[in-house]
C-alpha cells in the first residue's frame, strides 16, 4: 500500500504546483520579481537564447532539490522524495508546454492541435497581450478558464468583440 501513497503524494504535488506556479506568477513575477519576468513579456529585452525569466527554473529547483536531499537522507521523511519528484515532473510539463509548445523555443510539437492545447495557447496568448507588470490575466498554465475553450469560429467572434 505504501506505493499507492507515494504515487498519490507525487500526483497531488504535480496538481498543487499548478496553484503554486499560478500564485508565484501572479504575485511574485508580476510583483517584486518583475525585473526577472519582464523580458518574457518584452522579448526585445532578452539577450540571445536565454531570458532572465529562466532564472525561475533555478528558483523552483531549490524546493525540489531540498525535498530529494531530506527525503533520501532523513529517517521518516522518505515521503518527501515524492514531493521532489512531483515538483520535477511539473517543471518538465511547464517547460514542455510553456517554453516548447507555446513559445516554440524548440520546434518539437508544432502540429499539436486539440481543444485543450488550443485553450492553453489562447489563455497564455491572452496573458502575453499585456507587456506591463500590471493588468495581465491568465497566470496559470494547465488550468484554463472555460472561456478559452470552444470552437475556432466561436473564438474568432469573441476576439473581435473584445
Ligand atoms: Zn507573466
Ligand atoms: Zn509565456
């Protein structure tokens, strides 16, 4: 039964990270840490392949690494290893969807086209419509508001109305 518990901890951590990432994006990246996030909204500020915004991968690697170190070394804390694994999995999903699929830093899944993937693109495209620190919406990645779903034609109508 231990295995079921560990899998549950991993999955809950992945799901919880969507909330953590949303909150960090809304309150830190568009708050005190806008200086690191700014070049992600204003690509002309970036210098070469990397953005200052990429520093956030290192920031999120800290709690993940700490979970692995404590989980694997401290008696009674083995479960924390799976929190570390969950954070790593979310980081990988975030990289694949946000950096590769949405922003096309690598040309891996260009042909991906489904209801959910289109909704993710629209929601994040909406987030990027604002290039200032304040006033943006859609700070999450995987949890997408209902309004971003729907047929291509319906969306085109809504876009012209907005
Ligand atoms: Zn942002
Ligand atoms: Zn983005």
